[in-house]
C-alpha cells in the first residue's frame, strides 16, 4: 500500500493545495493531509477550522484522511507507515527550501519526497496572500475551495 503524507499549515487550504493533492491521488492508495501543530505559530484559522476545511473539501474522496501531528514530519510518516511526503513547488524559493528539507528527511528516515510543480495559473496562490486579502476585506473566493468561503 503506497501511502503519502501531505504536511502543511493549511491556514487556510487554497486551490493551490487542492491542485497538488488531486494530482497526487493517482500515485498513491492513500494521502494523509497532515496539519502540523506548532504552538509558537500564530494562525488566522484555529486547528478545528483548518481540519474542517480539509475534511469538507475532500468529503467525497475515500483515499484522503485528515490528521494533525506534533513534532517531526518524518516521525509522523513512520507512525503512519507512510513512505512518501507530497509537496508542491511554486517557484525557485520553494525549490531551495524544499530541497534542503527533502534531503534531510530522506537521510534521517528514508522517506522520499515527491514534488509536483504547480499547475499553470495556480502559482500565485498562497495561504499568506489569502490571509492578507481576508484581513483587508477583499475577494478571496477565487483562491480557495468552497469549504473556506462559507
Ligand atoms: P507550510 O506551512 O509547510 O509552508 P503550506 O500549507 O503553506 O505549508 O504549504 C504546504 C505545501 O503546499 C507546500 O509544499 C507548498 O509548496 C504547497 N503549496 C502551497 N500553495 C501552492 C500552490 N499555489 N501551488 C503549488 N503548491 C502549493
């Protein structure tokens, strides 16, 4: 059984995340959407809301599980018997950052990271931009799945 973990803050989930997750589905029997809990970080949406957005968005997709975790992503992967981490690359900044983390994770645990390059037209979307637009009362609906709009 090929299992992948897609780790992130998902504050909130965007159509950029959805794109990567949907494209990962044919590769894996199961994808765990894993919200990393970091008590030092300030979030716009609390953990329950972020879990709800993910669950609602993928409620009709039996291959997707939503979970939360603390600590290192590779330890969480091991605990779930997941051999892969799924991540998205928007630009060279993402690549530089992800390369270092992917190499370290592999060295530590043998867990491979599988990367998808963002679909054309989606690379401008980020949770940070969505939060900024929300704070300024702008229209963010075109960047997020329905669950986040309500
Ligand atoms: P983190 O807090 O770990 O950065 P995020 O929720 O911001 O978590 O992102 C999780 C993953 O989703 C990362 O691999 C990131 O590159 C990817 N991602 C986010 N937005 C997009 C997008 N628009 N296109 C492709 N990948 C994306």
